[in-house]
């Protein structure tokens, strides 16, 4: 009996309207494709990324890693694919999450993230209209508890926290630093992103030394299953 013909799915194209399963099937059939997103059932393909974007992206990953390395039960990553709904498969620049075994809200489906990480970071240059529009709405609906956007023009950081189904912007403290509500001790000095004479490490290390972070670390360990 002859074997059934194997049908190769068509390639992903900007503007295609697909479900998450259709999107992933087409993506997995093209191993050379590294960046694509499904937002509201519509495929978006990457635009060129310049040096400023790449440098800030790297800085934000280092910032999250410094916190994660001192907070067992938390994890961070870069440009991972997340299946957030039947019509939404974003690829955020960076994320921080509480691992499922420690009481986190996200999970995995195969090699992809599932649901919503607690915190998402997007570095916004050419994608600012999407990051502040369709993605903002997606992350709110999916339950991302904190959404941080780093805008290249103008230079600005907007850190939002989810409250009663809506995002509200977090205000900096008297020292100009921003502080996470979800991850106690995750502190950010916005000036350190733009000023090469300053280091993001200073704010992070001070945050990690607080009683609030120590209590959070104990809570994570007590939640471990």
C-alpha cells in the first residue's frame, strides 16, 4: 500500500490569519525562521534590528538574570515563543517568571511557554506601535502581571502593573528608581540604561539586600512542590 503523500505547509507570511496550531505548524516546518509572532490571529514578521535595540535588549536580559540568579524559583529568558491563546503566540524580547513548581502562573507546552509569564519586557523601536497597541492589549488579556516597555525614541521606560484587569503605570521612587510589585527586590535605575557611566547592577544589588526580597525568596521555597 503506497505511503500517503506528506504535505509541506506553506511558509509564514506577514498578514496571514491563522490559529495558534496552524501558526506553529508552519513555523516548525521552516527551521531557518527565527522570529515571527501571531497577535490576535494575525502573523507579524520581524523588522531589522539596529545596534541601540540590541544593546538595550542585552542590558535588560542581564538585569533580569542578576535577579534570577539570586532568587531560586524564578527564571528568565529571551525571545522565547509563548502560546498565550488560540490566536496569540508572541515572542517577547525578554520575560521573568515564577516557575510552575514554585507557584507560578505559567506552564510549558512542548518546548514553548504556555499561558503568561509574570513579567514581560519589550524594547520598542520600529515595533513601538505594536508593543504599545496590540501587544499591550494581548498581555493584559493574557494576565501578564507586569509589562515593561523600553522606548528608544523618545528615551523612556514605561512599567505597567496589572490591577483589576487593567494596566496602571508604576511611578519611580524619590531616588528615580522603579520597583517591581510582583518580584520584590527587582529594582531598576532607568538612568543606567542611557548613561554608560552608571551600572544597572547597583539598583539590583540594593533590591536583593532588602527584607522584602528575603521574604519573597522564603515564600517561593515554601510553595515548592
